C-alpha cells in the first residue's frame, strides 16, 4: 500500500515538472518571436533617410531658449518662403518654431523641404523675429542637404553657423547654385546679403 502511494506521488511530480517545462518553452518561444520587433531604431533611421523633399534646409539654435528665430528660403524663380508665406512653387516650411510658445519640447529648430530640384540659385536666410530675454550673440546652425530621388539617401551640401546680434536682424547664411541633379556648382557658394523676409511677407 505504501509503495502505491509513493508511485502516485511520483506521477504527480512528473506531471508538475512537465507542465512547468511546457510553460517555460512557451515563454521562450514568445520571446524569440517578439525579439525582432523590440528594437525599431534601424527602421527609424531608414525613415529619416527617406524624408520627403529634395532640397532640405534646417536651422537649429539653443534648445530651451524662448527665442523665435525664423528660416527663410528661396528657390530659383520662386517667391521667398518663411513664417508669413509657408509655401511656394518649390519650398514648403514644415516647422515654424516660436521658441517656447505652443511647443511641448525644448527643441528649437525649423525645417523646409522642396518639391523637385529646380536648377539655379538658392538663398537661405536666418531672421531674429523675437529675442525675448535672449543674451546676444546667438549662434544659429544652418544645414542644406539634397537627394535626387526618394530611393537615395540625403547628402549634406553645406553647413555653417551665423551669429545673430539683435532683434529683427536678417542674415544671408549662404547662396548657392544647383543643377537639375542636385549637384553643387563649383564656385557658386557665397553669402552676399539678399533680404527675403520683406519680399515673402503676405
């Protein structure tokens, strides 16, 4: 009788171990299936590379600063594009950053994209719209990039930093010429002042 009880206890232990092992195997299988989706960074960087637009112009100034710096761009034969005229035939201003106003982040940047790559001269300006309590001088970084087709990666053309010294100041960061394929014309880059804000005002 005692031998029968011992056998029954052994059966119960075996069933318990089998149940635990099956549950563990199921958990491992779920982890293996979910693992490829845990780290989406590669996809995000791919999406960044496939951002819309052909000519991309960005400005960035000190994060957290309550200052409204404006990007102004002009494509060949088009009207200037900026805060008061957010779209032209070629460029669109996608982000008009007002500093801390209506902004849930501390990031300070503006960005404009073009549709197509018209051949000719491009102008990129920076304007100090509202300084608030900004301590001058204020450095602003500007980057211009290009990609000829949606399949290509964006390649940087030009980068520079300009220094704003007062409210309402407008500075030409650079002017440059591109051909239809987005190639920079040799010797075409300069920063001869060309006001855009008044011409683009609605």
